[in-house]
């Protein structure tokens, strides 16, 4: 079964090699300076999941889009499992950018 449309793995392909099928590298959607970007100064307890749940609340399984926020940072997030330090400036893509650009069909065709 292919990954769901909200999965970060929709931008990978299966590579068949001896021993199994493996996922190719995922091409992250990098930061872009857009007029509808939002800025959040992280507070104690903020996580990538909680930020996605808050900012993309109108979408099904909103917290599952944590990877889009982590990918979108001007400085790459090396380990999204680590706590976000309070005071960190976090750039949040708009819901428009998430749904029409990051998850858009054109990007899926180019990278999937």
C-alpha cells in the first residue's frame, strides 16, 4: 500500500534491491520566505507535534504534519525528536502552503 497523502514518505520511491525493497531519500521542502509564513517563539513544552496540531488544527490528523514544520526551518532540524528549546524562533508555513505546495500534486510528481 502506498503512503497516505499526508505522509512524509509520499516523496520517496521504493527501490528493489537484493534483500528487499527500500525507500529512497526523501526530498524535504526547505524554507522559503513567503508572505504568509508565521513565526512562533517556542515556549516550554512545545514540540513539533504540538505546533502542527495547533497551526494545522483544521486538517485531519494535524499533528502528523510535524515534519513539514521541521523541514521548513531556515536552519535544518537535525533531530526532530529533541525538545524545542524555549525561545527558539520557529517558522510555520501557512495552511495554504502546506496543502497546495508542500503536499501538492506537482511536488509529488516531481519528487515521488
